[in-house]
C-alpha cells in the first residue's frame, strides 16, 4: 500500500504517537515537514491517506503552503483518499470542505474533556467510548464549523465542535490526542507563558499550569486508546 503522508507544520505540532500507531496497524508513513520548508506535494494519489497535524497559525494566515494544502485536501476528497486532521489540521480539513473557521469564545489549553456523541457515526468511530466523556489535550484559539453534509461526533463545554466526520472517510479532531509525555513537556516549555496568561485572565477553558505536567504517562495512554479506536476506523477507508 502507498504510504500515509503526515504533514508537520511546527516543532511542537509533531505527530507524537501517530507514526508508531500507524506502523502497529501495518501501515507505512511519510513525513512532510512543512516546518522545515518542505514543499506541499501536488498529487494526492501518491498517498493512501493524509494526516494533518496542528500549528500556531490560522487557516486565514497568508502563508503559501496553506492554500497549497487546501488544494491537496480537496484533491484527496475528490479521489476518495481519507484525510484526518488534528487541531489546525481539522480546521484545514473543515475549510477545504466548505466550512468556516472562526475564533473560539476563549482559547482551550491543557487538559480538558470532550463528550463523544452517541449518534450512529459516533458509535462507528468511537466504538465503546461513544456517549462518554474523554480526556484530551487542547491548545487552540480557533474553532471549525461543521462542513455541509458532515456530522459532529464530539463536543465540549467550551467548544461546541470538537470532532466531525465527512463522507464516512474524513475525520477532523480539534484536540491533541496524539500527545506523548515528551510532547506535552515540550509544549509547556515553548508555550507555557500562554497558559499562564490565560489563567491570570480567569479563562475557565485552561487547566492550571501546575497540573499540566502531572500524570503524563497515564493521561497520554488514555488518549492513545481513543486515538487507536479512531484510527482503526479511519484506515478502513484506505484504498488497497
């Protein structure tokens, strides 16, 4: 099978646990390091699927690669090539599918819980976790709308749209289920000042900085279980 392309946009927006998970599921991956100046591929058909990681930028920023990625996503969708987006990646996917990306009421940062829906799509993607509250790691200021014809499968108190499915193939996830203990630590090292600022402003959607680095192996293992459930469903749409 062709490789899964993983697009990395920033240092902190590394793919975390995803490459090892895909390898465990019998798939090969190819990193596209936009962060290092790599060009956006022009032909989606060279890949079995696209994985779009996060980043501090907005889909509305005037960066050449953003428009190029949007075109590649649209090409993949037209060809029935599954796309999965995490944080910024979910916003890129939503934009490519015709939805609006706007500022969220307040940034979400740190450990938050999302509510997996109990509708049919949520049951198909979340499996036994459908209808439950799930631990996630968040770090975003924008939020996506639900694309035409797509269905929301998760929400939260502070951000209504947390995950959507389009065409039974494409998945957008606002939160960072891919985090490893090392990646959480790096996020705090690079961007902890943002969390402190939000805490000082009384933002209820941000967890205390002192708590963010607690129990990382347990917390990231919980998220990995959710991530594996979602990816096991996502890879069913890959073309052999």
